[in-house]
């Protein structure tokens, strides 16, 4: 039987996605270890993640946790910074800073061969860091320079303003640190935070081809890790602005950076899958309505996208673009026009099929390797969900006929609830 190679094989979506969740092991000290076996690769990835501790007994300075985290690889009681770097390099290993609004930590990428040599040194970063003054002053200088540069970058400044609008200007997630905040951080504050509030209810995520003996060795290393067992203080409540527009003129800028955003719904909400589909059609992939209008037809930008995010148990939606200087207002108007088009007119069958295939392909390709699997697990795990979310998502994509898009657009995309930001030429 000959094969007609001039014809592409038919695209067929699987009936289900078979995802095996990581094994959960409870360590003697109470820490939870999530292990995802990966027999096809020799690399081992270890991530230690824990909530950011929001102190209430003193004014909150987000730079305390920031500097504490970034100073951990700068030296321990046993190894100064340069020797630490040489040690990890010699063993083909890398330490990663893992930093987010709600949780942070450290990651280690190494090999199965070197795991037993490297792991104790990696562990020592959580117990024996010394925060050398010389390196701390260098970090502070670098941060002040970074903050100064961000003030002049339209994209970075627009991100700061939209966060302030969504979370509140004084909220830890919305407050932009200043150079004065950098100056106010002391080495003594870092040490106190490191000893008392830093390592709180950590969780361990491990991917690799490990034997039971190697897993037991890993458990022994982290079971005795000194950490706070009491629940961490949650971040304060958001104090979002009502619908508003923030503008900041930068006469020398050659572009205008726009951001649009509003609070939405969490992943567990019954409308979330339809909302995600609406977002994809609007601006969630390179063939989206916003790309075709604002990039291809009008030539105002190289790229514009919209996306859904989750933080602190809630969800938000945002549009992001850097456009030709002076066209920010017009681009925002075109975004609203495209939203209204999706509300007013049924999605054409051919576009519906393209988006369904894109979403299904993206979903399935997202589990192409064990590290991706663990990343997706963390995403739903911290939202209080499990892998059934992705099974349900695939079933939704296969069966969705587009009927509820207009309903979702009307319910969630009212201009009267939108935050808008333009930075650059107005």
C-alpha cells in the first residue's frame, strides 16, 4: 500500500489525556515531597517552594524577601561565593532563583550521577547562608540601577502602573519599590527574616530517574530542614482601583506601551474554560483577532496579546502591547471594538476549528517532557486543583461549539470595569 505524501494526515484529537500525578510522600518533619519519575532523562530537578511571609509587625518592604532569596547563593559558612560557583559548575549543576508574588524558593538542576554530592551543598543554602556585606552592597547597587532604568522603559513602567491599579498602590503585589526602599534594607533585616520568617511550610518537587535509595537520601536531607510549621500570614486584601485610566508621558519615547486589565474568575469557576476560549480568540495566539486587526491590518505594533493569570486564589485578565508612539488611544479603542465584535457576531466555523486545534495542540504539547509535567502540576496544585482540570479542558475543547462566547463576553468584558494604562507618547 503506497502512501500519498502530498496529503497531510488527518488531525485527530485524542479522546482523553492520560496524566499521572506525581507521587506524594510525607517526610518525617511534615514536609510534602512530590516526585515525578522520568526514566527517559538523566537530569534531576529539585525545587523547594514556600510562601512569601507577609509580616504585620512592621512596614512591609518586599525587597527584604527579594534580597534574602537572591543572597542565598552568595556564600555559606563552609563555602564563599566563588567556591560555591566553582562547586556547582564542576558538577554540571545550576541553582535557580524561583520568585513569584505568592511563593518563592530555590531550584537545583543536576545529574543523577552527581546528586549525592551536590544535594547537601544545595541544602546548606537554606541553613548556612552568611549574607556577605560586600555582595549585599553590590546587589543593592544593581537593584537601584535596575529601578532607575525601569522608570524610563515604557513597557516596564506600564507593568508597574497596571499592577498598582489591579492590586492597590500600597499592596505588596502592586507597590513598586523605590531607591529609598533599597537604601532602607539592611543586612541585619535579611538575617532576621532568614532565621524567623523565610522558610515557612516548604514543599519539595522532584523530577528525575531516582531509585528508592536515592529518594530516601533526598528525604533525609530535607526532613530535618529547620522551618516554620505554622501557616504563613496571607497577603493583605487587594485594594483595587475602580475602572480608570492611568497615563504617563515620556516625550522621548518612540513607542507607547498599553496595558488593559481587570479582575476575572479563578480556574475552578464553571465559566473559566469558556472565558479562556474567548481570550484565545481575542488575543491569545498569533492568529487572534487583535493580531489581525492591530498588527496585520493597521501596522501599529509587532505583537499584541491578551492572557489570563491567577494570583492569591483569584483570576485576572490583561492585554499587553507596545505600539507606535501616539497610537495608544486608538489601539485601546480597537481592543474594545474586537470585544464587541465577539459579543455581537457568532464565531465563524473555520475560525472556531482553528482555535480548537490550537488549544488542543498547545495543551497536549505542554506535557512533552517530565519537567513540563511537574510545572503544570504546580500550577493547579497551588490553586487547590488537580490534573482532572486538563482532562476537562480537553473534553471542553473537543465539544465546544462557540455558542456561549457572546454570553461570556457580555458578562465579563464591560468597559466600565476595565483598568487602562498608556505610557509613552500620548
